[in-house]
C-alpha cells in the first residue's frame, strides 16, 4: 500500500475503534468494509481485522486498568466459557456462506439496541446478580454461543457480550464495556485471529496503520467512557448497535 492508503486505513481504524471502545463493540462496522473495499478477499480481511482488534483491547486496557477494578475470578469465567466458542466459530466460518447468519444477526443486533433504548434505567447502576451455580451455567452457555459468533462473524458480537453482562449479571454499562474490551478485545479476538491465521491469510503489510489506529482509538474511547460515565456509554452502545444491525442486514441482502 502507498502512504495515502495507509493514512486512510489509519483514520478509519482510529474512528472505528474510538467508538467501539466507547460503546463496547462494533469496530468492524467501518473497519472490515474498508478492508474489503480496498481489495482484500473476505477471509483475509476478516483475519486481518481480528488481529487489529486485539490492539483495540490493548489500547483500552491501558486506560481502564488505571481506574477500574476487575473481579479476576469473573474474568476467568468469561474467558473459560467464551474462548471455546470463539475457536469453534473461527474454524467453520471460512467454509460457509454467512449471508443468512449475518442477516439474522443483524435483526438480533438491531433488537438489542432498541431494547436498551426503551429501557432508560438499564445498566445505569451496578446490581450484581446471577452469580450462583444455575446463573453461572446459563450465563456461560450464552457466552459460549456469543463466542461462536465472535469467531465466525465480522462485527458487533462484542456488543452482545456488553449487553449480556448488563442484563444477566447486573453490571452497569461502564463496567460491562471494560470487561468486553479487555477480555473480548484481547483474548477472544486474539484466539479468533490465531485460528483464522492458521486456516487463512493475514495481510501483514496493512497492519501497521490498523494497529496504530486501534491502539489510539481504543485508549481514547476508554478514556471518554470513564470520564463521561454510564449515560454516554449507554447511548453510544445503542447508536452503534442499531447501526451495526442495519449494516449486517443490508450486507446480507446485497
């Protein structure tokens, strides 16, 4: 790529990852279509996007760990239940036509955004729940399914984790986004990137601009989320979720 194309990639990555870090997902809404538009085949674009998304998690982590407190046992639980789904999803995506699944995911994602929009008090306060055995089993099964979507589909699945942590486990939006960016951003996306890298191809020459944009965007988005609080994070989640849902539905029928 020439310098101008690298600059375009950097700006797209910066904007996409800033809003993703603020909302708890959705970087692929801008970043993946940009890679496809610039000429990468789908499998290569997806693998390259997954690698760059790891650095979104690293950028956000650098900010969140300064001011957030994490339940590390709960973090291990999220990883243990979600990572197997990520590997399974990434292993099958390169062999299937994802139009139908993207369309259905778009409908569901749009529904999540509208659900949150019409629940003004959702995720505004921390109200820990479902940490007993039945609650953890149900929560873990859903995280496994979301992990499968994360490994196999292009964008928006971090938003599912964010809302699930809010709705099922009672986290507020700011805490849920922090868990999503660190655990999904680094570990889930990292596992997906490794699996896709073995099964497909990564366009390494495109990564410097994407990584720089992801790191800076992730840090800035996390900073705004911490400084501005739950209301801004909730509204950002809803806007990004609705946009991702519409984007996936349009992609499925195009």
